[in-house]
C-alpha cells in the first residue's frame, strides 16, 4: 500500500485524488461511516452498494428476467446515475429523472442487489463508472471489493465488521423506526444468507485485503470509528491536522 508523505516522491508529488476504501458485510456500518468520513474531509463518497441495488431494482421494473445476466449487464453498462444530498442532508440517487434513494434501501432490493452482484458481467460493466468517482480532492468508497478489486492502490483500506447479532439489531431498529413490521430472526437469517453469498461468489468475493485495517464496530459508536479513521488518514499525510476533533 502506498502511504502518502512517507517517502520523498510523495512529499514532492502529493496524490491529487487520494482514496480511502471501507469494505465490509451488510450492516457493519460502512455506509454511515464512509459518508461521515467523506463529509469531514470534503471528499466524494461512493456508495457502490447503491449501484448494485439500482441495477437490481431498475432491472426488475424494466421487466428483465431475474436470470438474465446479459440484460442486467447492458443496463449496468449504460447506467447514468448521480448522487446528491438534499438541503437537509438526505442522500439522493438520481436515475432517469427520479430520486431512487428511498426505494433502494428496501430489504428486498438488498437481496436483488446481492443476486445481480454475483454476476461477473454486471461487475465488469460497473468498473469504469465506479473508478470515475476518484477525483480531487479525494474519494471515500464503500462496498465489498473497493480495496481488493476497484482501488487496489488506495491510500488507506479499512475492513469494517460487526457480529451478525449486532448487525441484525441495527437493521431491526432502523426498520422499526421507519414504522415497518419486521422480525429480528428474519433479519438475522437474511444477513447470514447475504454474507454467505457475498463471500463465496467467484467474482470479487467479500474478503479483507492483506493491507486493510480491521475495525470491529460491534460495541463502538460511529463517532469513535470516524475519529479513528481520520487519525490514521492524518498519520498517512492524507489531510491536515485540524479535522480530527
Ligand atoms: O452495501 P449494500 O448492502 O448496499 O450492498 C447491496 C449488495 O450489493 C451487497 O449485498 C452485495 O451483494 C452487493 N455489493 C457488491 N459489491 C460492492 C457493493 C455491494 O457485491 N462493492
């Protein structure tokens, strides 16, 4: 892994678009943490899971067969998507003139995403789109294979995990807060199935890169983890000292 500021070359030529990757299983908190780190740094945030969710949902709404890898890959290839935030800070995902963010968080869409994400043609079709998010002043990318496949030279790689029970509890609380009727046992089973599919598929399975820093978020809050990541980023010369509060 390249550590900025650690050698004479990088001192002379600081990376104009450094990358922090945050990979991990469903419910580990990587989306929340990646968004917070990106906001603190003023960098771009790539929520790569949203792309797979969008391909799954848009494919379903377009009537594509759930078994048609090629048709989903064509959809992924031409995907023209824009991520923005509303004035009150809500994430927005714009596709075909509409904000899909609300629909994408649905549990059923997560399952669809995990199915289309196992197809190599779909993964290949999304590579250029994801890499285009790397631009100055920097990128925080979260997903399953950001550090292992998409950005192997990232300046800082994090692998974020948490116990299955804790991840199911977090999801349960989120959905209950939205007024949805869900069962903790169902969520726990769903998370384990997705872990299994994501980590055993042939194409870019979920795995910790050798050079990734492992963080277990089971009994830690978001603020502590964000601070830890910013501190490491600062040690690697990716940012000025003033951002770690
Ligand atoms: O992270 P999120 O839960 O939104 O991702 C939805 C699904 O998309 C995951 O279960 C995983 O199968 C897939 N995914 C992936 N590679 C990524 C991001 C997400 O395979 N980089």
